[in-house]
C-alpha cells in the first residue's frame, strides 16, 4: 500500500528486543497495547523525536498500519534507518496471538 520505501515487518517476526513505538491515540492505547510498548501519539512524534532510539530496532505500531507507515516515513526522512512498520498494526498483532494489556483493568482489546 505504501510501496517499498516503507519497510515493514509482520507480528510473528518481531523479536523481544525490538522497541515497539505505539503511535495510536490515548483511548486506543488504554484499551489495549503490547506489553513493553512505548506510547507516543502520532501527532506528538515531531516534538518527541528524542524518545525514539537510533541504535535499536524500532517497530512502529498503530491500529491497522496506515498511521504507523506515515510515522516510519517521517522518521526515515529525519535520519532514522532502523524503523519498520508493523504490517496490519495491532489488528495483526492480536490476530497472531501476541499478548495485549490494558491500562484501565478491563480485558485488553484493539480499538
């Protein structure tokens, strides 16, 4: 969908060493996210670039892969060469049986 300029990875391919950068909105994050993920909503990325590692594998995540692909493209345009988009986003993460946690105590789910 975004062409070869946006590198991607599938949920089963993500190692435990990867830095997961969740760029969804606060309500989506609260409902369910990957354990250990780091939350920086998409619109806050430009102001919070210093939080994105340059020396580790970074996998950018949203609900279905569209917003995260935009963030990967933005980061690559700003010098990051270690970023990949999670193909299918949190929907594919959940479908692959990867763990989810919520922030509000309710059963974790993908919004």
